């Protein structure tokens, strides 16, 4: 695959969003908005967890890329396998995750 997504690429994709902070969550690198997690690298270094309202559609469309481990079953989150993720779609999903976690007034400043 020519365009494999890495954590560094994820960080580049979210760097255009307002007030993104790099930090740590559960011992791994994470992206936050005003201290609230919206994306985090999982322990294997090959997957990320993000918030989404499109979980069922993602799981149905690309089960090789999107999963929901049991411990995320009650949260609006999905796990993304980076080496099978489409960079354009991932950028959109990261923006959605940011919007879900950002304060409403700040989220409203970002054009749709």
C-alpha cells in the first residue's frame, strides 16, 4: 500500500484543527482538545481509537479497518487499523472526533 497512515500522519492531519494538544492517555500518545481525548494511539502502535457517530456504517463498510473492542462497546468510539485506513476518510473521521469532544462554541467555528 503506497500511502500507509502512521501516528505521525495522524498528528499532521489534526494539526489543522483549533486548539489540538498532544499528550498522553492511558500511557500512549494522544490528541486532545482542551484536555479531552479525541484520538489515541493504542498500545500496539498500529491502531487508534477515535470518537464517531458513524460506528455501525464504518463497521459494515470496512470491517478490516474498523473494529469495536468490548471495552468500547458502551462508548461512541471505534478502533481504526492505520495500515488499512484511507487517509482522506481518516482525516474526516478525526475532524468528526474533534467536533464530538470540542466545546460547542469552538466546534461551531470550524466550517463543515
